[in-house]
C-alpha cells in the first residue's frame, strides 16, 4: 500500500533519527560542557567584562549517579582575563541530599590544599596557602540540564591563590581571589574577596556523541537532497 511505501532515503533518515534517539536513551555516560560566570563587582564600572569565568567539561554516569573528569579553565579577572589556570584535577565530589545533586571540585594542582592552613571551602576571608586554585560546580543528578535553584547556585564558588590573582593586605600577607553568593537571611549579595562576586551563573549543556552527530548530519544532508529533487521535479 502507498502509505507503507518507504524510499531508501526516507528509511535511512528514519533509521538515523531512531538510532540517535536510542543511543541517547541507552547511554549511561554522557559528556557535558559547563560554564560559570562570577561577576566581579569591583569592575562593574571600570571594566564590566572583567568577570571571573570557568569553562570546562565532565562526564556524568546516570546509572551510578557520579561525575568524573571535571576539568577546565579558570580566568584571572585581575589580569583582564588575559591569563588562565587549567583546573585538571577532580579531587572532590560530595552529594547533597537536600539539594539533590553533587558538589564537584577541580583543582590546579593535584591537591585539595588551597588556602593557608590547608583545604578549601566556601566562605571566609582566605589567605594564600600555595600556588593552587579550584572551582566547585553543582550537578543535578536527576537532570544535569535542569536550571539551578537559588539554593544550588549558592553552593558555587571558586578560589585562586596563584600569581596574578593575589592581593596584598598587610606586610607579607597575600589574599586569594575568591567568589560566591552571600545569603544573609534571604538577602543575596556579593561574597568573597575583592568586593565579592554577584551574580553567579552556571550553565550546563550536553555534548553530542561523535557518531550520533555524524549520523544526524548525514540525515539532514539526505533531507536536503530530497527537497532539491522535489523542487526540480515540480519545475
């Protein structure tokens, strides 16, 4: 019957769409891109584009609900975003049941010691510990693409104790660049050093699998060929 006829091109396109859908549905591990922007309040008037940014990627296993391979680049706002630190060591991943997701941190050095006295954490006025930097992202384990709630945004933070991001406070003392959202009884403001950072934004996007993307492009190409043939036929 005519309604059951299927041209080779149409069948291929249909199969391509189904294959791409099936690949996505069955994939346990998906790669995502993540971007964070920390508005540097101190530069709002003089250099509004001098915001601290983190751009990176990670893998999320939707079966084990785990994140691995978080890495990326953290800009140094004090240099006018002309210098960057590669954060290539994911060394911390903590699940927050109340917020429904993972707090995942990547570091410049293969160490979680960032501030004076060791360690890293959100909040406080942190002094130089060693040449290290970190960033913390939030991943919603139910849906990594979901828009973050304010409570989830309030967990995002970074700290940069490397050259180019240190501020002198007193004789021999150095203070790291840090940023987060300060929430005092529901009133949001800039948290961190250098007059703080506010607002803070994070976006996550899925990275298409190479084979699925290639098949999708092939399908689009065939659709273009069909449309062209139809146009020539009608002329």
